[in-house]
């Protein structure tokens, strides 16, 4: 996978393999929204080590029908591990696997048979404990290091008996020859499990955040996938704005675009052609994006017998109602009932809570809800051509906006955001950010190195913001600290480094008690306030990755820094 974030995580995989072969183990967790490529990364990792004489990879797909099927998948994965380097004709039934594996790993097979006996006796807790011990048994019997990969590991909750994650944590401590690599699309739930259930793994679990493509990664993806298509910069900005770099969405749209015509020599992508592709995917009932979003919305039907208020709550969020009272007014429910509805939606993963805000995090899904689903629901006659034209025109308007806002001064964009603050508290990457209401915002001065400052005045005091779109070094940050000392009675100082900064500069800023925002933080705030995200021209030299970032170690290791701020 030739993209920067993925390559960095693969390098981290390789390092962890080298570590366990040398007697040191650090388990790995990968979190990220559905569709960003976690399963693909695991499969590539599995293939890369499957022929190693020192390793036995075991891949468990945890998202199954129920706990019974999950148990069978787990047993099958363990038994298949020893057969993979001997034959590709691996038996497709558990009985067949047991017969084939018994001559090779009799102790592990005996453990499996004992596990099956416990299941028949309905001794669920003992059976789960035995299941979690299989990898350690396999490692001891073969004398190899086992790499146990659990895809969507939060689904282990389906296993019967008492809390399986507490048992898993205890077993991880014992299995020194088993490297655990787990993934999860339920990011908040995964963090909760790491923090509360696997606390016995102090300092021994590294969490890597896999985000959608950044703008430059998307650019590389398009160049690799479509070598005969030339993308004007404004169309790439529009594509990134609409998809937010989600690999699945890009794949659907690019596949549709490729099917329009076979090109033998490079040609520019036509604006009308790209907008028509979006219309086909979002509006036509057989469009894959339309079908995907229909299925997402159908999840509301499983939350309650009367799913109407849940659907209306999601529609309210797509229309920019992000706080409890405006949402309650939109769906015509009491505040108490709206709280319950939002809580269920957050638990289901359809909605995320960020401080005092609620949000549907997927921009394209929000756009489809607002511009396709709701307008189709309000149609009084079976004539949809006018809706399709409206969709085309709306995307044309967004394309024009994406083209125009790139020419605006970044200071105006940030100032517009500050004017939206209403004493809110939001959460970005597990950090709480205060957004005080300002009665006045003023661009104070432009400093060297394309940097300028904005002063915000309000009831909570004076806040000073510094903004730079270029890479910040020690000399630049010292200039900023010196400039800030000229102003008195500053309640808080915020440095917004859109182009990134080196480690020494970061330490100096933190010592000066500056709050640090990067491009990702700023774009999260812009999205929460329904303002267009900032997409920097890659020709300005955004630093995606500087040096070898080794995560800090704690009860749960810190997320790998975004290799490209978004």
C-alpha cells in the first residue's frame, strides 16, 4: 500500500516483529473509522509473515453472527496456522482441521477438544478462558512466536460468560510469546476497553490511529490508480472536500469514473463528468454510495420500535443542529427524551459526542441525508429529475466555493470560526478545547514567516491566537513568544501550526504555556461549526512526517501522530 500513513504503520509492524523475535513484546492496537483499510493492513501483515520460520500468524475475524460462531472462527484460525506453510488445501470444517492438525500439534488439539467439551457442558466462563489460552498453548508447543490478529476486537463482547476483556488482559500478561495485534472501528469503545479493561497491560500496548487519506495521500492514490487522468487542482480539492479522503468512497467514485471511458493517453478530468459521477453514486438508487448510506440509516430501525425520532435526530444533525435544545426542537421531542435518543445514537456509532456538540462525523453521509434523502422524502409527485438537477447544481456551488475559498486569507477563515464560538466545550482527539464567545476579534499584525496574530476579546478575557501555514522551527517560535510578551492581560495563548513544527519548537511553545492546534484540530473545529475545512496546497511544503516518531508509553500508548494533518 504505497501511501504515507500506511507505510509508517507497516514499518511499526515490522519493528514490533523484530522486538518479539528478540524477546521484547509490545502489543499493537489499530483504531480508525470503518472503510479506512484496517482489515487490508492486517491481511497484508499476515501475508508478509506467513512464511517466516520463527512466526505463526493467526487471524481472527471477530465480527460474527454470535459468540458460538466467533468461537469456531477462533479455533479454526489457530489450527489453520500450522497447516498454512504445508498446504493450501486447508480443510473447511473443524473436524477436518482437528484430524489434519493432530499429528502436528497434539497438545493444542487436545486443548481444543477440552474446550468443545466445556461448551457442551455450558461452562461458558471456563470455555472462554480456555479459548483465550489456545494461542499460548500453540506457541509453547511449536516453539514459535504467535502473532494473534483480532479484527474488530470489541466484538469479543459476544463471547458468553463474564467479561471476556478482563480475561483477555490477564491472558496477555501470561502469553509472553504471543504478540497481540487488534483493530477496531468503534474508536471510543476501543479506547474504553484499552483504558478500563486492559489496564493490567501497563506500558505494553501501543495504539495506532489509522485515519482516512490526507490530501497528499489522496493525490498519490489518484496518480497511482488513474495514470491516464489528469486532475486539475480545484477538482482534487472538491473531491477531498466531499469525501474527506475516505478510501472506500474514493474507490467507488474512481471506479465509476474509470468506467466512463478507456483512455490511452493522459487527459484532464472534466468537471461535468466528475459531478455526474457523484450524482450517479449518490442519487441513482443503484449507486453504491446511495445503497451504503441507506443501510447506515436502516440501523436506526434496530434502535427502537418507533425509529422515527432517531431518523429525525440524524436529519437535524445533517442540518447543522449540533446541540441538545436545537435538536429537541427540530425533532419535536422533550429535552429528556432527546437525551435518550442521542445517547442510543452515540452508542450505535451513528453519532459522535464532542463536548457539548453532537455530530454525524461523515461529511458525505451528511450531504446525502440533506440533499438526497430528505428532498426525496418531501417529493409530492413521482418525478425526480428536478431533484437530480438540484443535486448537480448544489455540487457545482460547492465546487465553486472550494475554488474561491482557497484564495481567501487564512486569517479571515480563522476569524470567521472564532466568531462562531458560544462558550462551547468540544473534544478533539481526547483533548477538551474551550471555545469562548468573543465580542470582538482583531487581526493584530503580520509577522515574518507567513505568520500573523488575532486577538479575541470577550467576557472570559483576552485570547491571543497565532497562525502559520509553514513549518515552525525554534527561531520562529522564539519570535512568537517574544511578540506575545508585548501584550498584557492575556488569558490564553493559542498557536495554530498548519504546516507542522519541530519537537524543540513544540517544547518551547508548551513552556510558554501556549495551547497548540494543528491543521487536524482546526479542521475538526471548522467541521463542528459547519464551516469549510482548510486544504493547504501541497506545493507549500507541508511536513507530513518528520523523523522517527516513537509513541510515548503509558497504560495505553499515545496515538501515533497524524502523518499528515488534515
